[in-house]
C-alpha cells in the first residue's frame, strides 16, 4: 500500500503513524511490590581504577569504552512479600555497550541454590526491576536478560577483601584500597549512585568470568563495595 501524505506535510498522517501508547511486549512492566533488602553489594568492572560511573551517575563513558562486570549481593536481611530472603547470595554478570545511564544492559543472574521457589522468583523480579522501588529503573536499563539459574553462590567478606565464587563461571576477588589513614580505606561519600551513597574504592586481584560465551579477565581492574538498603514501593 502506497503511503498517503497530506499536501505540504513532512510526516505521515496520524492514522498512519505507529501508536506509541501500545505496550511493548518485550519490556518488563513495574508492579510495585512489598520487598526490602539490606546487606552489601560489591563488584568488579573492566574500568581502570576508579570507575567514573559512580560520580558521573553513569553519564561518563567507561574507561575502556564498554563495561564488563560481575556483581555480588549478600543479603543480610530481606524479604519479598512473605518470602524470607535473609542469608541468600546473588551473583550477576553484566555487560553494557557504552555509558551506563544509556541502558542496553545485558544481564545474567545466579540465584542462591538455597532459595525457595518463591524467593527465587521474587529475587528475579527485584533484579529485573519488575518489583519496582529502588531497582525499578532496571526495567529501562536492562534490555536483555541473558539467563537466570540456581547456583551455589559463595560470597566471602573478610576484612578488606571480598570474593564471589560461582563454580568456574565467576571467580572474582577484590580488596579495598588504602587511604591516608591505615585504618580507613578510600571512600567516595554522599553520592547519588544507584547502589548507595557511600562507595568504598577497591581493586581486583585474580578475577575471571567464563559463561554465556563471555571470557573476561578483570584482574587488576576497578572494584566497588557498598552497603545497600533497597526497598520496594510497597515496603
């Protein structure tokens, strides 16, 4: 069918335009839910130390042009509706083609094998943004969920060191960077970063990712450690 244009018009008539109000079946929709998580998130990304996303709120280009990262979430206390999340661990593999704030994140989730079916599904909804609240923005930032699976997710938090171990898929270790005082690591404070306001600067030791066709060596690259206090709109 030939396109019919109004005389002198530089665009299609309203009747022939795509209705932007129609829902996108591939986009996750937020459904605000009662949930809350307190604990710690730490990560290792492909930026040189220190990742510029924290201060720029994701508007600065990653130092290597793209972002490749693993993240670990240790839940010290939490719930999703009536499901207890306390004590569970979660690992993430994240790939971002450019600036963090511009989205198109590709994410794989590894949920603690100890999670009940309800807790497993609840964590997936929280991490995809579908549950709304603190992570609701992920419905816009995450374009592709590469995969999600139950795994033995081991998280180690000892002094200044942190580690995430998921079989041979992720073997990552980071350590806080010393500040001028030997008793305190370097901290970026009072930020508006999505993770939390205070971010401890860290650097990776041995760190490798091997899954979903990705093989990354993030050894020596940037790390972050942050206390998290996230919640849903209904919490």
